[in-house]
C-alpha cells in the first residue's frame, strides 16, 4: 500500500513543475504573434473587420 495518494502526487507536481509549465506555455502563446515574418498576417487580421465597409 502506497503512503502517497493521487492527490498528493498531483499536488507535488503542481507545486514543483506545474507553475513552470504554465509559465512556458503562456510565454510561447504571448510571443507567437511576434514571430519574424508575421507582420503581414497580423495586419490582415487586425483590419479584417473593416474589409467590406463603405467609405461613403
């Protein structure tokens, strides 16, 4: 019989590595649109809602 429950193991993981994993995922997702060569796609996405608007 193990002295550690599943909860204890998951809690230990969250305390030690979980925060680091979440930080790395956040940094990757935050930096994804800033990759080199993505300026054109970002501009297109930013102005997409105005595509069919009439200026007059």
